[in-house]
C-alpha cells in the first residue's frame, strides 16, 4: 500500500484540479455570489472576520476535498480504472448541477422539466468530457476560478465591508468643528420604535404627566418638536435615512441597513472626535470594527448549516417565495414580498429581551468614559410584541397566536390598548437612563435626544406600518425631544419638522459640520421649511405626501383621557378602553340581568390560570378564547375577575374563512388574588334583549 501511495498516478492530481474547477463553478460561485450580496446574513449571525473567512474556505475547499477523498479511496481499494469511473460520475453530477443553476436563471423551466433538462445537458457534458480531451484541458485551466471567486467575495462584494480593515475616510469627507477651541459635549440618543406621538398626549395636546411622568419631566427641560414626523414605517430604511439626513432613494430599496448602503451617517460623522458606545438594533451603521456587531452571535456550526440550506434553495428546481439573498421579510407588514423593502438583517433582535438591552446601555454610561462620548441606543419599545404591563410584569402575550390576514377591528383595538400599557412601562424604563446620566454627572452637559423612527397604525382597514388613507396621524407623527447642553427650561416648537432634519440639528447643536449633502435642515434657528405638507415613504424612492395641519390636529386630540381613562384614573384607567370603558370595575349585575341558557367557551392556555400569584414576575392577564356555537348579533364577551368587570371583547375570526367566534381581552392583574385562577374568572355573553342587557353565564373549558 505504501508503495502505491508513493506512485500516485498523474491522473489523480489532474482529477483534483478538474474537481476544484467544477465545484467552484457549481457550488462556490453561486454561494459566494448570494452571500457576498447579503452581508445581513453574516450580521444576523454576528459572524466576525475569522468566521466569515473560515466559511469561505469551507465553501471553496470542502466539496472538492470530499469528492477527491472518495476518488482516492476508490483508487487505493480498487485501482485506477475504478477511480476514473468514480471521477466520471462526480464530473457528470457537477455538470448536471451547473446546468440546473444556469437553466433556472436563464429559462422559465421549473420543477420536473428543469430537472430533466439539467440531467440531459449534464449527461451530455459528461459524455463529451469522457470522449474529448480538450474539455478536460479546459477544466484544468479553470482550476484557479474558485480562488478568484473567493477573492472577489473578500474584496469587492458588499460583504467585504465586514472582512477588510476599516478604510480611512478621505480628508474632504471628515467632519470639522465649528468652534475648534470649544469642548464637544457628550451626546446621548435613545431611539424608540413603533411609538406614535398621539399615545403620549391628552386631549389638550400635552404629554400626559399623570400617565407618563418621565417623558413629561424630560420635556420640561428639552425642546419638544411636537410637529415631528418619521420618514417611513419600515425600520431598515427609516432609521438609516434619519441618521444620515437623506431621503431614501430607489437605489437603496434593496440595500442592507448597514454602512454599505448608508456610508455617511451619525456614527461616521461623530467618529472623528467621539468615543462611541453604540447599541443598534435592526441596523449596523456604525463600523463593526468600532462598535462591534448588531445581533446575537451564532456558532460556526449554525452558520454552516444555514449556508447549506441556502445552497439547497439555490439548487431547488422550484422558485422560492423570497429572494434567497435576503434573510427574511418583515413579518409585520403582511404585504406581497415583491413589494418588501429589502433584507431584514437583524430581526433576530426582535426576540431579544429589550429591557436587558436597556440595562447594558445604562451600565455603559460612566463618568470615567473618555469624553466626548456618543451613547446611542435603539430599543424596540414600545414596539411589539406587547408583553409588558405598566409595572414591568410580563403576561401571556403568546396566547394571542394564529391571527392571519387583515386584522379585524377588535384585535386592532386590543393591541392599541396593549401598546398604551407597554408605553407606560417604557416611561419607567427611560427613568433609569435619565437617572444614570444624572448620577454620573453627565446629564446637564450632554446633548440628549429622545425620538422614534415611526409610529404605528391602529386604524381599522389600514395597514399597521404602511401609510394609507386613514392612518397618517398615528403612523407619521413621533416624539422628538432634544435637550441641548446646559438647557434647563423646556419649550414646545411646532414648526414642520421631518426626520431628515434630525442629524443636521444634532450636528449643529454639537458644533460639527456635515461633510456630505443632506436633505434635512438644521432646526435650531428660525423655521426654514416653507411647506406644511409631510413626506413619508412606504418604499424607498417613492415619496408620499399628506397635509400636515389637519393630521397634526388629530394627533393633538390625544388618547389618554379620551380613548382610555388613564388621565382620570392613572394606570387603572388603561383597562377602561373604548365604548365600554364605563363598564370596567363595575359588578356584572350593574350591566344587566344575569340569566338565560348557559353557553360554553374554550380558553387558550387555560393551564396558565391554574394558580395565580399577582406578585409574580409573570401574570396571565390575556384571556383568549373561542365561543362554542353561533354568536348572536352585536354580542359582547364580558370577562369579570372576582366580581368586577375586567374587560370586554367583541367577536372576530382568528383566520380568514373562519367563523367570527373568537374573543380576546386584557384584564387588570391587580384584580387577581393569590390562589386558584378558575374560580376568580367569570365570563358572560352579553346581548341586548327588549331594550335591556342580558348576561348569559359562560362555562369555561381548556382550549388549544
């Protein structure tokens, strides 16, 4: 055996070159092409430079190594003739794969027809290879091709941004100080998400101090640009646009929300003079070499498995519903994927504990930091999923699952109520940030910015995140509070602010020039924008316009003392929502007569209600169920807790095509007592009969 190893036929080495060329064309090129165009794939998994390069080596070398090892083994065991046969099988199979990939790109063939065509072409190519020496010579000359593919990936593709050392920006593109001898202030920016300004306001157009004391307290010392609107409802382009001061262009429609698509932004502007402590979510605008990478780190094994899945997608004879170069599409827009706005690089962050991220941010603020420092946090609050009560307890938000299609009015109403409750908790979260700044002696001297990228639509018949006919007031207007260094007295400024103005205004206050052309205006001096119209983008490059004054008037009408009774009753008032607000906390007998035939309903996750501890970190307050049988017209489900009406719900279809027999309600956790849950909950089917109201008792059973 050792003598045979020393006398390896030259055909074995030629075979290695041929396999290297063909696996490069059939495996390495398509994979490196797709992943090279999608740095979000690596950013999602938080892959570092070494991990990316290791994956490239695996893609380029592993297929050849495996096939050639089998070939060498065949030679060692059965001789040269069998090795040649195995080699011919490998070559023919790779030709078939290559034919499938090319035909899928260039023709409309799919399914069995595509597979059959690829087999015919591949077998023919294998026959030509076996019979015609020039094709073998051609493959040997192509052996360097996989190395070229890897070099292009590592130096010229969008993903190369994550591999190459940070390139110094040209001197002409660097920010300069307006007053060179003056110290630059620390900058603290908290960017919220899905935060309609209207949710903060009472009917006088003021931040409701009783409901949101910390937002109101900060506004007392800041300039509140009350007429501020976001750029778009899709975070992967809305945040980069607002942090670069530019409207999103059509060319950025498929851009990854990182520095490759928006090279000029807040972080590159401040980078020359500032120490950076940056906690991004959904974006990676700050150079990873300076700020680390957004997302949760995945092991190399996970990245390799996902790459293998990607290759199966590429070689599938069927089309996929999304571009394989994308990590995924926005799960909340519920729109045709052909209209989606590009890769969702960091939606894994939606699953992260946002409060824990706030803790890390708060702990990062230290008086001993080299100053000036830019502290930045993008936090997904009061963003869905709605799971926090006003005091920070978590409730069973997962019980409301399975809803598809256009959300019915009842679910929109419930989610607006849940949003307001979660916003009350968000108010308590920001208190920790502000207190930390004060404790570290940084608050007074800092430029502090609190704003959001967009709001959220709760208008029936309108999308939540796309601008439509009736949701402009909720979706476009956002909080924008800016405290300049040394500012102690608050003021309200109702000029027409649009979020392309944010970066120019911040740079102006900090004392830096912006070395690139921006679409926004610094709003520190007299108002400069002449129009009162507002601009918003559902998709980059496609501006939509809405009249400002009438929608702004709707925003100022507020919700805290109209839609709910929070202004009147504090946290207790959040559960007093909508048309039945006055029913809440009343005994059921006050609503009408109890009686009639008993009906039954199933409650989801009924086991969670077995034993209730109101002081526990998690309390089951979301009651989701389905009535057995038909629902009478105009019927309402009333949920009582320990003899007090806690919530009401209309009926809706959980999925398109299903009967409207589902209901969902959020009950106050403070009505519970410690002990078994089922005796504490009473449900009534409420209907109007002969001018009165009848409450039919509902027997509860466990549901799925």
